[in-house]
C-alpha cells in the first residue's frame, strides 16, 4: 500500500472514533461567536442579513491529523439551503471561523457518510432500471471527512471525504468531484439485468405483476455475495391493487426460479407509499413479483333430496347446472397449427370445459415477447408467429392465473397446388371441338376448332360440327364470246380436295398443248 493510501486508511479509522459535539445552550448563530470577534462580525451587514433567521443544521465532524485540530463544520440554513457555516473546535467548542455562501458556491455536496458511500457505490453497482435497483453489500466500508492542507483542499471550509470499500479507495472533494486512488478488484460492476414484459415462464399457479427479471454475473459465484434487490410496481390510483391485475399489494412477494419451481424469498421489506418491495439474496437467477393463486373453492354439493314420490318412469328431469362461459380462470388451453407465418389458433376453457370470453393470449420466445398480448372472444385467439422456434404460449382471464404451454413452431413446406382436373373427363366425342379442363376451376371447355379442319372420311369441320365436304362451283373467267366458240374451259362442277388437284393439273396441261400447237403453226407459215 502506498503512502497516500496508508494515510487515508489511518484518517478513516481516526475519523470513525469522533463523537458529536454538544451544542449546549447555543440556539442562534450569534451564540456561537466568541467575544473577541463578535463586534466586528455583527458590523458586517451582509453577513448579518444572511445569517439572521437561519436555523442550525447537523454539524459534521472533520478530522485534521496534521496538527490534531479536529473540528466541526456547523451549517446554518434557510429553506434547507446552507447560507453559511462556522468552524468550531472539536475539543473545547471554541469559535474558529465563519464563511458566507452566496451565488453558485455550495457547501459540501455530500454532507454525511451515507451520501458519500452511496456516491462511490454508484460506480460499483449496476445502474438501476425503471422497476429494479440492485445494491451489493460489502464486508468492509468506511468514510470520513478530512482536512489536510494540500493536494485536495486548501481551506478548512472545504474538507474532502476519504472513502474505502473493500480494497478500493476514493477521495470526494467538497464540490463533489471523485478521485479514484485504488480501484476495487471485485466484479460486482459486471452484473447484467434484463427486464421482460409479460407473464413469467412456467408460472402456472401464480398471479403475476406483468414483468420478470433475469440477473446474471459470470464472474461471481452464487453464495459468495449478498445483494439487495428493490422492485417497483404500479399502483397509480392508490387502491392497494397492482395496476392491471387483481393482486393485493399486501400479498405481492418476490419469487426466484430454482431451475424447477418458484421459491418464495423470505423477509421482504414493503413500502406501500413508494410501491416497492426489497429483498436480500446471495444468488442470481430469474426473479418475479407474484402472488400464489388461491386454492379453488370446492364444488358445492347438492343438498340431499327426499325420496321421489312419483313413479320411476316420470317424465320430469333433473334441473341443469346452467354454468355460464364468461367467468372463471383459464384451466386448459389447446393449440391448433404450428407453421411459421400461418395462423395458429389458441383455445382456452375454464374448469367446466366452457370457452372463456375475453381471454388474453401472449407468445414468448427466448424470454422475450414474440407476440403482443391479444384478446379474443369465446376463448379463441389467432396468432401469427413469423419465426420458427420454441415458444411459450400463455393464456389468462383478467387477473387470474396464466396457463402456459410450449409449442415448437416450424417452417412448413409450401402446399402442392390442388389438381382440380384429376379424374375429370372432358371428351364430348366430337372431333370438331377441343377437350380441355381448366386447372383453376376443374371445368371443361369444348370450343369448336377452326372451320375446314379435316374430321375424317372426306369430311370437314364447320361451326364445330363434322360434315361432308360441300361442292364448290368454279365460274369461267373467259368472255362469253369465247365460251360460245368452244375455246374456253367449259363451266362445270369439280370436287374440291384431292380430285380438284387432278382436274386443275389437266387443265393446265391442255392449255400448254394448245399453246405449243399455235406456236408450231406460226413457225411453219413463216
């Protein structure tokens, strides 16, 4: 340990032995002045105006080891703000000095040991969250105000705090500045806290306050430390019931998950005004604010009935139970479907297997909310969970218990499109129509084929019907005079199709022969 640290430890031990000075009959600030300086001080108009009407606050002991002149700082306040302070000798109560505070100058940011320790612990404990604060307990801690003229202070009105926690040591100057002399070697600051909205997993049999907390520290071994946990809950209307539930705050407790079940943490301290519950534990795990669900009331037994006076075959029946489906707690849930991205249906019933109106369902994956709470009528809620994985489905009615069930959601293959044309016969036995089935509807389409299509046996299709080929009349393109001379191709009938081709070829050959003969006669005349 270096000289500075050794001196600090000595100062802390020395300061811890100080006793409070007895003010005796000193009631006003003037009573503390000594006769030697009283006249000059009372002639200071600004000083008198500031101190008159002030009230004495708690004196603070300051150790001064250099010259063994320990003293008290005696503050005087107006509206809880220090207007000035006196230095009073710790041995005999003699007045040693006075200081007036004006403007932005502030008297001792941290005025007591508890506030000085709390300031240092801010950097050791994890930062508090909105609904949970965590503070470690340490085997050794001490703090004391010191005035040792030099590095940290020049004036006895501005002493500094020496703080020691475990093996860590700090100085807090009068203006609140923190100087670390030796860092603490423990691993408390590596603590992680996560808060999850929703029903705690595996909480069947409990009413929950709507959040659960997972705390971990890989460097600390459970059982080797003590930590104080302070949980907050909502009761904004101050009706004594946790908001959004039916839990009486007097029955709310802190439970921890032991790996198989929830165990109660004994010795909780409650603050109904601040809506907090504080417990001390020596291990980290999952914690939750819960209330055990009361045992169900036994079913009322029907009163004994007198022996019937009517014959056994009477037509009168027994009255029905007539139980409704709108009340009661969720007793059982069933889940239909497990494909990611597709509808998954959660059904909830009460103890009488009746659907529950207004049931709320939530999906939790990896301790985080995967599906915001949804409410469904008639005990049925539809969810769409987009990612595959293991989920916890929790269902509850109002402030009653939540019933949970695990489900594995998987990526389901795309369904094969339905073949509506399977086993559909669309052949209408007509060679002049198409025979098609529409895949989307399974309906047959029998449209007519193009006119002139061959439908067999020298037949063709016309308007979707098969019939004999029609005779086609071919008119001569030659003038009437040539037709009378007998030189034209006689008007006549020929059959279209294969026979028409033969006739056309013959006509072409005949014209070619006549032309050749005329050419030969012409040459012969020449």
